[in-house]
């Protein structure tokens, strides 16, 4: 698992941008001050009712603390993440970051086996704060929990 003080791994992901499907490098995404939170799956209960909405609601507070970008990561495809973002009106607040093949999540060492729930390999619920690609804080939830990776918790750590 990635640790505080380590550099975010370089991975290229595909997501929807202004011109449609685009490739984006984590080297580009993690310039400046960045908060990344990871959910086990788009449209799932805790992720949709608590985790994503919390970061949307607190986006201005993060920006007031100098955070340049808030990223929502899930091992879901770009189409699902786009639809989930649109449904939750994230534009200008949270950027949806699909990790369809789980390569970034695995590079971070934060994957989990969700096969018991029919989810396959997914990402653990966590949040991190990075400055210029270096992890300054990392909060990983215990299985089934939602506490240390919430927007409110992370806001106090940036």
C-alpha cells in the first residue's frame, strides 16, 4: 500500500473530457494540492448517499484551503462515472476518475476483493491528500466503515 511521503504512481487512465473520451496521466492530475477519495463503486448506497455528496458539499471549503482539485476514483468504466457525475451535478466541484481496469488502484496497493458481493476487484474506500504528486495524508477505511475518508474528516487534514 502507498505510504505518506511516497509519490503517486504514474498511470494513464481514460475518462470523459470536454471533447469526449480522453487519456489523462496521474502526473498531470496530481499537480498542485489534490484530494482523492476512492469509492468501491458508483451508484452504490454509501458512495451515492454519503461519500460523493459530502465532497460536493465541501468543495468550496477545500478550495478555500488551497486545494486545486478533488478527484473521485472508482474501479468503474468512464461511461458509468460520467453518468454518476452528471446525476450528482459534480461539474466544477469534483472530477470523476474512472479506473476501469483497476490499474491505478492496484498501483496504489488499495484494491479489494468484492466478489462476495458480485463486484469483482474494486478499490477500497479511502481518501488521500497529495501535494505535487507526493502523499501527505492517507486515510483508509476498515471494511464496511465510512468515517476517516469522509469529506469532513479530510477537510481537517489539508
